[in-house]
């Protein structure tokens, strides 16, 4: 059965800290891994990763995929209170249409 | 299992036909969301139900889209006179009541809609 596991499930840090969120997966015919940030109702898209070892970066956020070990990490440097959210990891199959979401990591950044 | 379920898992239809997608949320979850995921794009919010409150329909792309939630549980998303651009994965999620905070959303596996 396809599944996605995220850790930690909850994390509290102070502004300026660096955090690493983990996502491991088991999926048949893996195609891509996606990271989302959920602040309000709708998760917003952060990254899509398809190739191992290639870091994707956007401002203070970066992510990398390891297809051999079946995991990805999402790094956030110099955290700000606005980074407080639930971070969701999802994987898709070879057709890019079957989605499996992880439970999310709830990040709280304190001032 | 006790997760969110959606049906059908796949739907192929002809342009102009109506389709109905179903979502069974996790028991006890009062909030229910519909999203659309097109190939290569992020999640697009469609509609949100919270308990007995009027739904937030702000994300529905056109008046061909409608959704209802009967008895505060099962929801159906209806697309009338389907167009090819409606082809996407339609995802449903549910969560506990969202009152002044942020609750984890649990996603179903999606319905893959293809309009020919």
C-alpha cells in the first residue's frame, strides 16, 4: 500500500532557527514528490521534485529528494513567524495523477 | 480504513456531459474541502464546507461547478456540461472543526477526471 510518512508531526522553534522537515514514502511507480504549505484553507504549492540530488530553492526554503532512500527534506533557514503553518508532503505515481498525502508537520515559529 | 474516500477513482467522459464526484470524509470531521489539481500545477481550492454554515464557494471556477454536502457528511461535486479544461484530479479533504485555528487536512486519493 502506498504511504507517506512525515516527521516530526509537530515542531516549535524560535525566529531565526533553521528547521528540517522530513518526508519518507513508499509508492509504486514513483513519479514526483510535492511539498505544500498550508496556512489557511488551501495548501499552497512549494516544490515539485522528480530527480534525486538536485536541490530546489526558493528564498529561505530548499528541498531535496533521495530516490534511493525514498525520502525528501524541506529546509527552512532563518525562520520567521510567517513560516508557521502545516507543511504537507505528497507523492504521485508515474502518471502524476494518483496522490498520496502525508499527515503534515505542524510548524510553530515563536517570536 | 477510516480515511477519506472518493469515488469514482477514475472517470472518462465526453465533452458536454455532466459528472458527479463523491467524497466520504472521516467520521466526525465537520470541515470538508474540494480541490482541483491539474497536471504540473498546484492545488486549486474549489469549495469549503464547515458544519451547517453556508459553504465558501469562492474557488469555484464557473457556474458549471456546484457542490453539496448532505447531512454534514458525504459531499458531491457536480460539473455540468464538462469541458476539456475540466480534466484534472479532484481531491477532497476533511478536517476537524476550524475555529480560529488551523487543523490538519486529511486528503482522499482523488478522482481522475478526463474529458474527451
